[in-house]
């Protein structure tokens, strides 16, 4: 049981770390997509 708890804790912390590492990338991608969308709308509007 102790080993299982240690493994669960390590995997949980690892998952949280990966999520924290991926979040900034997701935000960056969303910002880029939004910027490109606005540029396309602006060009088509003109």
C-alpha cells in the first residue's frame, strides 16, 4: 500500500507538472489563433 501511495502521488504531481507546462502553450496557441482569425476577418472586411 505504501508503494502504491508513493506511485500515485508521484504520478499525480507529474500530471500536474505536465498540465502546468502545457497551459502556457495552450494559451499561446489560443492567442495566435484568435489573432489570425481577427486578421482574416479584418482583411475580408476590407
